[in-house]
């Protein structure tokens, strides 16, 4: 079922205005959230990221857009889709309402949400071969807009097609300063010895929810040092481990980049810590 501004529709009956600004100009934002038995994982982080992003895009946030209101709308969507007692991924898209050209006629917003079944309630370690390559046809800008989950993800779309056409499981995106910004579907972490690093937000990487959680987890572990610092393509083959993070899969170890094979020990240890946060959250 589709929840459009609080009203539920079947996919066949749901309609999108052809003048929708999210469609015409990418004037929208989205959050993809993992839900387990009616619980939205890391909901507070998703909510505040959405609100902060709306402010950056100069959208007027409705008074009713409280954490409780949006949570209930998402739970209503899960219930209507018969997924309230299962594991699911649910996406909410917020778009600027009204018409206009580049200049909006109004600053208010609308939203729609839908959910799909997902398999595992907790994060599992995928130990299967997972190969990545650089995608350099188009670059990510090292700026604030790139850190937002906007409805304009054309670099990620074309990069995904490139990965499929060339037999890669994922690609790493390069910013306009020639540093690694992120992967197609998540943030990148690099491990060298006991040192872990991930690109800073100033490099244009997504302000990821699991990225935030892992930074917090690593900060409490005496066995590792951590920094947010730029990662050049030359560092990749010198690393001991590379892994990707996002809300749905948790942590995905990279096993191969070009001729280099990588271990998965740190990813495995961190995944266990992440699952503890899920259970206690």
C-alpha cells in the first residue's frame, strides 16, 4: 500500500501529479528505514537527518511533522501492507508541493511512503566474494548538498548500471577533488592495521545513519584508532580491509578491488557491536 499524505492507496490507484516537483526537478528528499516487528531501527537518527535536510533545502516543515506523527504514518503504512509483524524496508519521500519552475510557487511539502518485505531482522555478515571498482564517468561534488538523500541520484543510477555491465558488485564514487567519497549504496570505511578511517562529510559523502552509529561504536573500542579523513584511490590497495555501510545491509565487507584481496575481521567485529545496539535500541 502507498501512504500519500496520510491516505492509503493500492499501487494501482496511487497517482503522482505530473507537475510534482520531485519528479520535474529532483526537489525532494527520502529516507529508507529498516523496520523489524513494528519497530523502526534508528528512527531518531533518520528523523533528525530528514528535518535537517529539509531546512537545508529551504522547505517549510509542517507543524505536524513531529517524530511521533511521522512514525505513526510509517507504522500505518506497514500495517496496511501486512508487514507490521515482519522485517521490512520502508521508504518515505518528501517533496516540495506546488508548481513553479526552478522558483517554487510555495515552500510547503507533501510526502508518500511505501514498504517492502526484507529478509533478516538483524544484520548478517556476507562472506561471499564482493568486488568493487572506481566509477569515474561522473563525480560527486564535495559540498553540503551531496551529503543529503535527495531524489536526484543520477550518478548513483548510472554507476549502478556501470557496475552491472562490468560484473562488479558495487562501485566507489570519486569526488571532484579526486578523493573517494562513498560507495553507490553506502558509506566507505578503510582499515589499515588498527586504524580506521572514513571520508569526512566535507568530501561529499552521505550523512549515513549507520556511519554515525559505527563512529560512535569505534570511539568506545580501545583496540582501534579512528579519524574522518580523505581517502585517495591510491590508499585502497594498501588497506587491510574495506567495507560499506548502510541502513538495510548494515556492514558489507569488500573482498576485492583490482588485484588486492581484503580481510573481513574488523567488519565482523563491528557488525556484532552494531547488532547489540539494534537489540538494545
